[in-house]
C-alpha cells in the first residue's frame, strides 16, 4: 500500500514511522522541511495535567505511554524530567491535585523547601505540584529522527497543490511537475490542512491562535524540571538555552491576536523569567512566532474524511499526542483492526463532527 503523508511536522513524522512499521510504502511531502511549522516552535512539553475533559485526559495519558514505548524502541531526544507546577495556589492547587489523582494521575503536592531542593535557582512558591511522569521533547530533533527511522521517502520544499481523486477514491497528490500516486493520503499539514481538504468537500474549521516562544542565550545547567509558574512555563534545553512561551498558561491561551510585537513579548516574558531566576543573567536570543493548529472546538481531529482513502490528523498539543494518534491512525489507514481501547480513545475526535448536515 502506497501512503502519501502531507506535512513533515511531529504528526507527519510519527505517522511516517507508524505506517512504515505497519508495512506501508510511505512518502512524506512538505512545502518547506521537517518541523518547519508549529513543531519547530513548540515548547515540547509532554503532559496530561492540562486537559479539556476526561476523554481528552485519557488520550493525553495514552500519549505519555506511547512516548515511553517509542523511547524503548529508539534513542530519542526526550527528557523524562518531570514537571513542577505552581500556576495555582492554596485550595485551587489542592483541587487540581485531587482531580488528577482521582483520574489515576501522579500529582503530588510538595512544599516550598522541596521545590527549593529540586530547583535551587528558582524563587520557590509556597507549594507546587510534582508531575513525575511528564517529559520534555526537543521537537525539531525528534521529528528529524523519526523521519529518518521511518526510512520513508521524503520530498521537501515541495508544496502539495491538491489531492487527486477518481470515482470518489484518492489516487495521489498533485505537486509541481505532476502527480505522486498513492492509495491513501494523510493530511497532516497543521494550519494548512483545511485548504487541502476543502476542495474535496471536507470542512475543518480552525481557530486562529498565534503563539510566540523565546529562548535565552545558553547558561550553565540550572534547571532540571519543566516549570509551570504564574509567570509562564519554562525549561532548559540540553544546549543550555532556557525556553518559554510568552503567553502565561499558554496551553489554554485563547487570544487570536498578539498583544505586542514578538520582540516586545519576548522582552517582557524574559523580564518575568529573570525575576523568578535571579541567580543567572538571562538574555533572550531568539523569539519565534507560529500559529498553533487548533480545530474550532479546541480538540484533535483525526481519522477518515469521508472520501475513500483520505485521512487527516490536526491538533494542538501535537507533541504530546502524535505518537498515540499515529499508532492508531496507521492501523486504520492500513486496514488493521483497532482494539476496543484504541477505538474508544479516538471516538470523540472524528472529522465528521464538522461536516455540514446534508439537506433533506
Ligand atoms: C508556541 C507553541 C508552544 C507549544 N507547546 C506545546 C507543548 O508544550 N506541548 C504540546 O504537546 N504541543 C505544543 N504546541 C502545539 C504543537 O507544537 C503542535 O500541535 C504540533 O507541532 C502540530 O504538529 P503538526 O505536525 O500537526 O503541524 P506542523 O508542525 O505545523 O507541520 C505541518 C507541516 O505541513 C507543511 N505543509 C503545509 N502545507 C503544505 C502543503 N500544501 N504541502 C506540503 N506541506 C505542507 C508545513 O510546511 C509544515 O512543515 C505548541 C505550539 C506552539 C506554537
């Protein structure tokens, strides 16, 4: 079976790996290059402590499990550092811990002195939550490694202009110079996915969610965990740079415009970061702007699209979700049966929830 995957972000790379392992002949086509979209500008936090509802929690928790499996198979740039979170305080923090513990998630309340011991260079809050099972990925490097491990063919700098069909069945993707034939096409083009699906009558309404992330110049190793504070979320990369989205609570950020230039946002966010990490001089070095791929209801969209052989996978929190989603979608695309547990995980996220009612 020939599968063409449009998009070489974290979704496309995981799909390439999973489909190739399922025995398919895979080609990945990207208008720019690996991780050129939201993936290369992502914070890379793998977590289930943020979620919209119980089903979304279950999918995210399965996402963490899928990373553990993937990391057993491949030597990936994923640090199982755990997360310290003090976005909330007092009773709100206790409620958050209880809610997560009731779902079976590891969330332990730790004291100010525990935070001080775990992160000696951070001004400690009165209490924090410790999420032991969470991790941080280097999204760009991870994407490159998965694409390479998939051994799929890659066409980079090559925009897909359209998806070809014959008698209601996909036959390939149209690029400069002609058509790449395929039995199945998976659209994993992030914010560009709706434009590829629309000509085939598939609706995928999206929100406009610009996000800015900055990183500092490298500093000596001073942070161990992913830290989630009222001033924002920050972590130190393996190269010593500290990174932080400029929006506080960036996972639930619902702004559709930026309140300042990316430079102004980075300046302000770096000052907030410096205030909670006074021991080392922090200077921001690079700020990046990306549109997060957020479907209209905020939830993932994945699966068959109503045209024979056409599938899609578009979502925010794609770093967390890509391995679990790719494994399930690869089974569907290649015609393997899903387990009941897999089917239940993805049932709420089908593309047909956005298709207009057929007039009577
Ligand atoms: C600031 C920020 C912080 C984030 N933090 C986190 C986090 O901590 N944890 C988390 O889980 N998620 C996070 N996310 C979300 C996550 O990064 C995205 O959900 C994920 O990267 C989406 O991956 P993707 O592969 O679907 O899309 P993308 O990475 O956007 O990839 C789409 C690819 O499709 C290509 N493409 C587009 N059109 C075409 C075409 N016509 N033909 C060929 N190729 C095409 C593009 O060039 C691009 O490479 C964050 C996002 C942002 C912006």
